[in-house]
C-alpha cells in the first residue's frame, strides 16, 4: 500500500497531528512513569460539539486492561477524551490492573469536569504501552492526570507533545494530517516500533476529525483503512496485548463528508502513519514493500505476502542486501495458498531475478544496497494482489529486543 | 521431546551413524562442488539382502529436483543407495535441474553395477543441500559419483565421512545409533543448522537398520518418529525446498522386531539427532524446550508451543537471558487455540514467573544465563501437551544468514 489521497481532494502533511482538525486539544507531559524522566503521559481531548468515536483493537486473546476498558467504553460510540501512557503496558496485571485503568479514566473525567467540561469516565478511553506484567505507578499517574488537563493546548504543539509522550522505542514522533479542500480535516498520531503485526501490535494510534460523522460511519472508515494499512504492516509477526486505533469526530467543521470522502481521508492518514511506523521500526535498516500479484484472491495474495514478510531467512538476506530470491520462493512455498510451483516470478526493485521459478542470469548481482526494497512476486494463477510493509531482520533488532525487559 | 529409548531394551550412542547396522557402507569425499574444497558428496549403500525403504519429505510446495526424484523412486518402497551432496540445493533449477538429478542417479547405478552390484537408477535416492537456484556443477559431480563408489568403507569411518560431507553451516557432524539387545541396530546421520521448521527443513537425514522390516513398517515407524522429533524442531519457522528423511532396512541382522520395538528404536535415533540439530542451529546460544500443557488437545498444545518458539520477541529475550514472560503470554495469545486469558501459568526452568496470567514477585530475577532454557506454559483448559525444541534469536543467527547467499 502506497496509496495516498487524491491530491485534488486535499493535502497530506506530516507536520501536524491530532490537533490539526478544529476543536481538539492535546498535551504530553512527564508523569514520572518512565525512569528516564521523558514524556510519558498524553491526552487528546475533543471540544465537541459532537463526540462520535470508533475503535479497532488487538486480536490477541491476552488483552491488556486498557484494551478491555476502551472496548467497553466504545460500545456507546462516544468519546470525549483519550488518555495514553508509555512506560508500562498494564497487561497481565489481573483485576488490580483493570482497577488502575478504571481509576485513571475516573480521575481524568473528574479533572475535566473540574476544568469546566462535564465528563464521565465512560467517555474516556485509556491506552497504555510498555513492558507487560508490571502494575503502573498510580501514585505518579493520578496527580499527573489532573496536571495534564491544565497543560492542554489547542495549537499544534499540544499534538506534537502528545505524539512524543506515547513513544517507547520509537526514535521519532509520528504525525500526519489530511486537509480536505471542502474545509474539514483528519489528523493522527501513532507509536509503535516493534511487535507490529497483522492484527496491529503494540501500536497506539489516535485519529481525530472535525467532520460530522456518526459512530457507524467512523467505524466503517476506520475498519477499511486499518485493513489496508496497519493490518498489512508486519515487522516481526508478533501481535501485542495493547494495540489500539481510535478515531474521534467532533463535527466542529460543520461539514458532513460523503462516506467515500471520509474513507479516503482516513485511509490517507493511516497509510502515511503506517509508512512512518515501518520506517522507524526497531533495528530497521531496510524499508521493504512485499507485493504478491496474480494470486487466486486478494486474501491469498495477502497470506503469501505475509509469509514472505515474516520469513527470518528472507529478512536477514535483505539486511545483507543479498538478492537471495531462492529464500523468497521457499517462503512462498510454505504459504497455504494455491500456487503452481513452476510458474513463480520474482523481482527485486523492478529487476526480474526469477522467471517461471528459475533464476535469471545476473540475478545475484542485483543491487539491493539502498534503504528501500520492493519485492514483487507474480504467482500467475489469478488476479489477487496485496502488499505488506515490513523491514529487514538486523543486528539492531536483536540488540533492541534482547536488552533487559523492554 | 527428550524421550530416549528404554535403556533396558538397548543402548544409544553418538559415536556411530549410518554404518552402525550390519550390511551398510558409506563414504564422503570432496567432489569440488564446494569452493572451499571440503567434503561435499556422500553415499550410503545397502548390501542387502533386503532393500525396504521409506521417506518423509518437505511440505514446501516448491520442491527441489532431488525431492521430486526421491519421492518418485520411493513409491516402490525399495532403495539400494542414497547419494547426497552439499554445496548446492538444485532447487528452482527447472527441467534441467531435474535432468541433473536423474543423471546423478543413473551414473551411480552404473558405477555400482560396474563395481559388482547390479543396480537401477530407480533404486537410488538423491538429496541435495545448499544455495537455492543454481545448477550443480555436473562436470565435477559425475566423475565423483564413480569415485565415491570405490571409496565406500564398511567401517564406522565411512559413516562419519558421509556425515561430514552433508554439512553446510553445521559446525559438527551429527550421528546416532541404537543397538537393540536383541541384536539389531538403527543408525543415522543428519545435517541442518537453520531453516529447521515444522515440516522439517533444509534438513537431510538418512537412517539405516539391519532389522527385517517391510516398507509399510518402516513408513509407519518413520512417520511416528518424525512427527514427534523433526517436526517439533522449529528454529526459525522456515521450511526448506529440500528436506528429506530416509530410512533403509536391509534385514542383515535376520531379526524381525515388533512394530513397537522398531518404532521405539527409530524414535530414539531421531530424537537424539533432533537434539543435536537444535544444539548446532545457526547462531544458537540457547537450547530451548518450549512445553505447553493443559491445552484442549495435543494439536492445540503444539500450535501454542510453536507460536512461542517462533516468536521473535520471545527468542530475542531468551538470547538476552531475560525472563520476559509477558512476551510468552503475548505469543500464546496470538495462537488460534482455546484459552482462558486469565488462567495461564508460565515457568522458566521450573520457576513459576506468572500464575493465572499475573506476574509472580521475583519473576524478573529468574536466572536464565545458562545455555539450556525450559519454558513451560500451563493453559488449564484440558490435558493436551506438546514440546517444541527451538533456539534463541541471536546476533550469530543474523550474521550467518545475512552474509552473501548462503
């Protein structure tokens, strides 16, 4: 997926995030959850007048407390605020951990109410990211929840601070915004530099829009977009306990876009954020797009692309800039899909290296030394096509993930 | 699986291999396929009087020419010889590559016939291992096929030379033999230090026995054994185009064991070879046994154990000797099995680190600095249990697999 929104319909920028749309405020502060003293608490707040919302959550059966909470809250299709912390996932923390999440939402609702906006805990989603298994330091978190309400800015800096505060092993904050020519906007921020997988993964994304839209319209736009973007970002096949993508709409622009326009704008922002997540994945030295075409169906193309994108031998070869197409064929051959083992074609960066499952002369000399690698596989059995974004498997990946409990 | 044969029924040794049973000869020579000049051609020859055989092959849809050939030959349930080369997989080499395999079998049959044992190409299995996609240097291979027939020794050194000649990135040859107290024997050799996966993977194994057994009995014993051993060895989830496990019986002992005894002896040798493969896997610094118990069925236990064994985040944590049990729970949570996310227990080397999905105090201090790590997960939903052997994901793995085309 390298889809970007039709430039005729608007403009995509990376310099703005959740506060790009009208009527959203955000903040990021250091609550002291991270020992490093870095920003670790973020808030996204909708001024209304509407509070429609939708969410997509991890497919992992082991769900963190904030995921269980936010799923429950989202049933109303309504959100006024999202509070997010890094420095601790609050996953596998038992009933006590769930109480911590509940209390965080209640404290935020109370702080917002005192600040002048009557808010219930049921209008607050909670997201957490960090190490699994430890309780959050509530003695630090609770006072910070009140503090952050007073820090909320309506300008772009609040959004950027929030994008900073959700970072874990990310090296850069990730923001994107789409300004529609009809004067409504979609903004977003994301974190997640590893454990990115098909069903999302330690990935937190908050999207905002000032369009007028029902929860159903948001849900539809969000599911279509995540299916083509975050669900097709596969760094290591792992899938976190905490993945959450939220979309809030406040109607502040007073514009009601068509479902088609809403879909396109949400997709554009998600696609750009997914590209940024890939580029900043743990230990990445190569940004890789794996496309499988000519499959029996789009689903089968996706299964095959994922099998290649997850194969450790393919990924280490790419780290070594090695056009080892045999490993691509071996990876495709394991995928549970329809294929003709004698009719597979592979190209790297547009150079055919294998035609009808046999190597092309010069294939081993293809230059893959650049940071971007496009792997294209043609199965010649149908017309299904799908692209998965992935990265190489590098020493950096091993280093980041073998250091003590990250 | 750490099953070893009942010592009351016999003895397992690692100092003998395919020539441990009566009536088998073997050799290993340098044919010049490997640029390094190391041993690269192996032969295992059965003197009879019987020539029963069975085989298990890769589940990869992309199958190397020697796999296609040997599968065809095995339909007769009869083998007189196996010729194996390292230095080239002869996979994805098209019809020309298949002709090369066919010609290798014919040349060996001719050489054996000239040597005094009337042999047909249809009695010769062929195995290859090495880089995918290149044709074999037939100008070197063909003369070597005649030469190796003259090098065949009946002693143990021939078996050891053969075990050396099939090595690729293996650092040590792998042999095992079981001597049954009733005076019949099973011997074996194996290679494969990466791409070891559920359906086998760039793993070549030749097993021999001097027992009297039909092809059906051999097939039954071999399938039971591989299901519990090589199929549960999962280094990186990859699965090669060339995996082959062969079992030849010549009846030279004149003993006809019960199916049960045959099963146990073949299992004992396979289990020991699988342990050796794990210990010599590419870049291994930890030997890991992942056991899942209390699953709804043995199949579900296996699916869950495999999900953990393949998880890059679990494997990098183990490389770092980090008792990061949260990653184990996250990996189990992705597995498509029945589970109660609140009732999972995890232990490392016998130390409980997580009970009912919540961390145990002191869990992060469990010492995993040794080379052997046992991960045990109790799902508490049934009585299914399975163990998968795996390794950590280390810098060495990345290094070995990112160097130019290996």
